[in-house]
C-alpha cells in the first residue's frame, strides 16, 4: 500500500497531467479522486489536491477557492506557481495580475517575478513591471538576462514611443489598458502578445493585442466593444493611435511592423 505522502504525489502528478494536456475528468473519475484525496487525511495537501481535481473537472471557481485555501494553510512555492499557471489558463487577466503581484511580495521566485512582470505589462502598469523586472534581474547574471525575452529596456522603448506618438500621459495609457482588460475579462480571454507599429511617414501608431483565440467572430465583437469603450473617454479624442484585438492565428501572417515584442506565458507547471 502506498504511503499517504507518496499517494498524494501520485495524485498530484496525474491531475497536473490532465490540466497540462487540457483533458477533462469524467464524473466517475472526479468522484474517485475526491474520495482518494479525503482518504489521505492530510490537511496540508488536501486543498491543493482538491484545487487540481476541481480544475481538471472544469469547476474553475471551486479550483481557485481551494488554491487560495491551500496557500493560507502552508507557504508552498510549488502551489503558488501552479496557481498562477492555472489562472493564466482559466482565470481572468485581472485575477492573474492581482495574484501574481500578491505572490511576488511573498516569495523569492524567478518564475513568480516573471509572471508578475509580464502581467503588469499586459494591464498597462509599467511602474509595477519595472519593480518586478528588477526583482527578477537580481537573481541572475548579466548574461542570463541578455537571453531573456521581453527585456525591460526594449519594452519601455516601445511603450514610450507609442505614448509619445499618441500624446498619452501615463494615466491615460493605464486607462486604455483598463478598457482592454475589462473586455478580455468579460470574454474570459488572456493576451498572448502586444504588438506596436509606428510608421511615421504614414502617421500610423498602432497597438494590437493578440489574444488566446482563433475565433474571428468573437474578436470582431470585442473590437466593437473596444471602440465604444474608448469613445466614452474624452481624453482619447484627437489622439494619434489605433487599437484592436487580433486573433491568435493572425499573429504571424499580418502586419510587418517596425517593432514587435511578445510577452510569453510561463507554460510549464511547477514540479
């Protein structure tokens, strides 16, 4: 018979595989896993394992609640990292941003710092992005940072060029991203990348948000919502900028711009 700690590790590995592969538990398997978890009588592992089993069964709200309770019971970096991965797949962008910033204040972890840094860029909070980039940078040598995607100097250059061409203040830039985030949250979508285009001779200054969906009909609806949302703010009138959502499948086939950067999600689950 497997010892409880070993059994818990086996359950964790199996459920993490379901989540990683995007497979859904059927009801019989879901009930069986719940019984196995409760039979462990391990209050430290129980909420984490229940977060995984509810996640694999497609009950996002229950999974998030158990992740939260698990982190209240124990200070565990693996749980924290897998919670962030789960939120990036199944939670809202706002929830992912908020939790990554919260956990970055509690753990010294390059994975968590990078997640916080990326999320801050995606919600337009460049002040916090700088903070967590520097937290991340302190853990690595200069050579390791050079190979990093989305280096802070490159990101700031693109953001500042866009803001300057548009005539945005820092607060107006954040307000623009609030509109983007609200629409993505309402459709339970996360961004895959931000793309900046500036063609001075044609007076083009565009920001494109590549989203985790190939559904062009959904993107068309979101772009209509975005147009109405931007129009509600007088501060955006007569500004030199274009803004739209783009489908995932379009990202490598359209628009050869003067600059592009991508904020990649940290895909691997913690081990």
